[in-house]
C-alpha cells in the first residue's frame, strides 16, 4: 500500500485539481515513466540537452497552460496557480532536476514580463509560450553576481528613442535557447536608480552572442554577451525603481519553487535507499535491522514529511497574499532556506545508510546527492535568506495581529497579486497572526509540548536578551539566532497543515522530537559564538531540551518507513 504522505507515480491521483491540470500532471509522469530509468540516468550522465522533453512540453502545451496568467490567457485553463505549479515542481524534482531547471528559469524569465505594463511584450511572451518556447532571466553577472546595484549591462541611447545594449550576463539558465530573455541593465545617460532598465532580448538575434555553458550539465547555464543589441520601446519592460522592484519580486516568485523540487528529489531517493537497505543482508540480517539505521531512516522520513507539510501550507499564504497581507514574505524565504537545507539533511541521512551504493552510476541517488546541494544556493544563499527572515522575527514572535484564517488553497484561481507586489520594501511593518494557537492545538503531543517550551524561551530571548547594537552588525551571531527563529516558524506551519490534513500524531510526535534536537543544537551553537554575552550564554544552555522518548511510537513510525521498500521503482 502506498504511503499517502509521499508522492508515488504508481498511485498519484491529483483529484483536487481541474481536469486539464490532472491530465497534464499525469501526462508528464507518463512521459518520464515511458522514457524509463536507464534513459533518464544516461541522459543525465551524458549531459544531453533536454530537446525531447521540451518537445513533449510544447506538444502538450504544458508551460503555456501553467505559466500564462489569466490576464494574458486565451483559454480558461490557463492561469498562474501556485498550487499546481508546486505539484509540477515536485514531479520534475522526482525525475531529474535538469528538467525542473529549464522550467524554473522560464518562470524567472517570465516574471518581469508579467509584471510589466508593456502590452506588446506581454502578447509576445504569451505567443512564445504557446509555441513551446522557453525563457531566461538575465540578472546576474560574472563580476558582481546578483548585485544588481553594480550592473555593467549598459544601455546607450540610440538617438531615436531606443537604446543599444552592450554587456555580459553570467549564470543564465536557458540562455542557449530562450525565445525571450528578460535582461537587467542601466542607462548610460541617467545616474542612480532612475537609470535601471529591464528589457526583453531574443537569444537568436545576431547581436546576442552565446559564450558558453558555465556548468558541466544538461542544464544550460549560460554566459552571453550583447554587442549593440537594439532595444526598442516594445522591448522595454520596466524603467527606474520599478525595474529594481521587478527583479526582487521575480525572485520572490521563483524562489518558492526550490522547496517542492527538493521534496521530489528526496522522495525518489528515499524509495531507492530504503529498498536497497532493507534488501541488503549484512552479518546475517537486513541492514534495516540495525538500530542506528532505523533511527537515520526514520529521521529522514519525518524530516521529509515536515518539508511537505510546511511547503503545502506556505502555498496557501502565497496564494492568499495581497497589499494588506504580506505574510508570504516570511514564509517564502523559509521555503527556500529551511526546506532546501532539510532536503540536504534527508539525503545525508540516507547516504550514511546506503554508503557506497549512493555513488553507483545506475542509481537515481547518485544524481540526487549532487543536485540536492544546488537548491539552497540558488535564488539567494541560505545566509541571505536567513538575514531576510530576521527582519520579521520581533513582529512574528511578540506582536501578532488579527487575521481571518487562511484556508487550504487548491482552487482553480489565478494568483494575480504575485505580479503586482509593488515596491520591495517595508518589511519591518509586515504583521503576522499569532503562532501560538497552532502549537496549542497539539499541546497533548509530548514533543510538540517540549518544543513549545523552546519556542517560548526564544520569545524571552528576543524580549530580554536580544542582540545589542554591536551584535546587530555581527552577521555570524545573527544567523545563529535566525536558525532558532526559523525552527519556530517551520513548526508553526507544519502544525497548521497537520490540523488541516489530519496527520497521524505518531508521525507528528516523531517529527517534533527531531525539531527539539535541532533547536538544542542551534542553542549550543549560539552559546559558542564569540560575541555571545553571559546572559545569552546562560539562556542558550537553559533552552536545551531532551525529546520525549516513546519506543512504541518510534516502532510504529518505523513500520511506515519499512513499508517503502519496493513501493516504487522507475521502469526500465
């Protein structure tokens, strides 16, 4: 019997979506299954370009259906629906991150277009999607990375109301094939933020020069150069501060996709790892008979369940966002930072169990172990996103506001607000609903109660022992605080989703035993920081807790993990 908490192609039935979404999700799964494991692994190893996959996606209208917002749609089933986008992220991650990447950078490339008031550019983008084209996001540069204040893509006025763009971009996915590349630059005749420009370029234009693929992969992560590329009025997407905001808001939309891709990777790897371990005999018994192996695989399983619960609930806040509800600005970097780093832990735990098997060329796990590392590092590093979520800590923990409850958002609605987020500032004024009721609802679950003690302790830290002015400039110290705060937010949304889905309390209790250990480890880390004061050190030690141990509960959770053996394998 399939585990209802994990994606399994054999039993997957997205009945909560409309008929066309169900058809496309199922068709995508069938394409991968028909291709078979040998071909998928060989394509990955040989770094083959994704032409066959993109031909399938074009034929089915996959990208056009999922990535055309209602404002540019020609069919009723076209909309920007974060719930079904998340489902497709998971499927792509499950079969191979290279496929997800071509889709992800298309999403990023479309962001500035769908935020633009340029009707001609929007019409062109919709037509290109309908033709099966992919898109690219020309933001980062070799010398400056994603430091958009320092862009060297220069637009010189041509005397006829347009510009000639010259400069290079680096680490630009789909730069080899994109029908439209959204490029960020600055005018040579205007100083400061007013000179920023986002414009649309075509990778097939003679003034567009493809330099190289900067990675050794099927992903085409390009370096390209523009030499006097003509930019007319129909190509200009944004100017001035609006161009800067479009860049940040596009990343807000795109970074959310990392969490569900990470989940898909971990799910496939888990089927493979548990099946291998359970069927490998060592010293006369299955590897899974050893206590440390059971503990590592059970930890991996509950961490993965936590990743899914948090991400599913974050979708609801993302879809319900608006000018007066910007809570997604916390939950979004949490999905990018926390869920993807949890994915790394899940893979590492399983790799400790299967050991050398994880290197073998005919396994999915070999690529999972590599690709899982990339997701915490894309669309802003873990450190950048930790620093971002710290801006919300005081308001979230100590100063809740009243909000109507957010329901599960699986409706066939267009998430139009994502393309009119407005200025990317004012984060300190964002308010949140009270986090405590989510914990109160599960006060009878032993490890939820134990973790709640630690969450309350963090509130005391913020109120009474918060970083002083000097510590506020010590990013190393602040990041330790950010890890503690992230755990409280992670637990909150997990609990909200557990309530909405009726999660088995054994699994929830086992998951929170892991979170208790994580909080304690991060508290010890903070204790050891060079700039920690005596009061902060005492607080850190006092916040350490031991999880509530229950052998019977652990055995019941282990039975769920053990049942994954043989539950899924991609056909040959």
